[in-house]
């Protein structure tokens, strides 16, 4: 499902939103865009210098003061996620949304040759870490009047494709977690979960997956933000357990 959306300027006013992988690519654009629309953004990622740059950009644009949360999904433990929940509880008392965006491509390689350690690494970063983080943060989401969980998927998370290995499998699992949570949360009415496929977007990850492609032929992260904004804001309320696309499939 695709969304055509004229974005109101103060759409996310007063919302406290966590963005994972906020230092680069789509996550960086999402953090800046959410802040520009009034959200207080918690910037989570593994490279602090990149997060600090995004922080500074938000500050100099006059956005609400963001927060930096350094975390590497590869090494993070359950304790880290619970400490994180405690910190956010003290600081904000609630959470109005999470954009699960951080991701690792792994290698495009035949299944038969896929390195098991790399497979596990990709699963750790793309799905297992985010699962336990979400579990720890659920009480904070439930404390919100209107919380939105957005899980970043991919076309290979909806239809498997040769050589995409752990990445594709992790994105199927992402859709799975989204559906299970959406079904469990449905009766609450104040927390929803949906998945979003950004589609081919001009980032480092895309370049790694398609080294021969001209970057200029791809949409930029900024260009795909309307769907991100719609999903994070009040206008998508009532949508739960659905799959969305941020751009039409590449012809
Ligand atoms: P990038 O590689 O540009 O950015 C990925 C982000 O995730 C970076 O900020 C990176 O941090 C962070 N990250 C990676 N590993 C970890 C980790 N172990 N712990 C914490 N953060 C981590 O990718 P994109 O912006 O292209 O991708 C964003 C999302 O969109 C991903 O989920 C991807 O699968 C999905 N997607 C992208 C498509 C595209 O065409 N670009 C198409 C379909 C889906 P750091 O900067 O420190 O490396």
C-alpha cells in the first residue's frame, strides 16, 4: 500500500520518537525530518560521531533538543535494553514511536556459501536486537496516548530472492514480529505496529548491494519521507498490522 500525503508542518509536535540507525542514510533523514516537524528525537546508533552531527543539525535548525543514545545491536545485552528503558522513563516518561531502521546487509551470496557467523550477525542487528529492545520499551509505548511502531522491511522481506540470504530472512522475521505485535496490541487502541519498505534509496547500503548502479537514478532518503511522517503521526491512527511502501516499485 502506498500513501500520497501532504504533510502538515507541525505534524509531530510534542511527540517523543526513537530512531535507530539515526546517523546515516534513511535513519538520518528520518531523524532530521521528524525533528523539523516538531518531534523530540532520540538518536540511536553505533557511531557516536555521526549521531553528534545529526544532533548539531537539529539544534542549528531550531528543532526540539534531541537526545543521543549510543547502542550497537551486535553487542547489546538485555541489561542494556532495560537500562535504556529506565533512562528514557526518567527522561521522558513515555515513547510515542520507534522507527526500527538500523540494518546490516551482510553479503549477497549463494545460500550454500553463506558464512554462518555473518548470518548470525545480520540476524542479531536486523531482528534479534530490535526484538529485545522493543520488549523492554513496550511499557513506555503503552504509556503514550498514540504510539506508532514502524518496522523497516524490504521487497526481499515480502518475497524471497536468490542470494539475499540472512538479510531477506531477517526482513521476513521483521514482518513477522510486526504482525504478532500488531495483533497483540490491537485491543489497546493506543499502540500500533506496521511495516514499511523504503524501496530503492540512495544510501551506502544500496551502493553495497548494487555497486554498478548510478546513484542519481535513485530517490534520496529525503524524497521518501512523506510515508515515514504519515506512519509516525496521528493520521495513520487505526492502521495496525499493515505493510506499506514508501515509493512505487522500480520498473
Ligand atoms: P545505511 O547503511 O545507509 O544505514 C544503516 C544505519 O544502521 C546506519 O546508521 C548504521 O550505523 C546503522 N547500523 C548498522 N549496524 C548497526 C548496529 N550494529 N547497531 C546500531 N546501528 C547499526 O542503510 P539505509 O539507510 O539504506 O537502510 C536503512 C533501512 O532501510 C535498513 O533497515 C535497510 O535494510 C532498509 N532498506 C533500505 C533500502 C535502500 O535501498 N537503501 C531498501 C530496502 C530496505 P553506522 O552509520 O554507524 O554504520
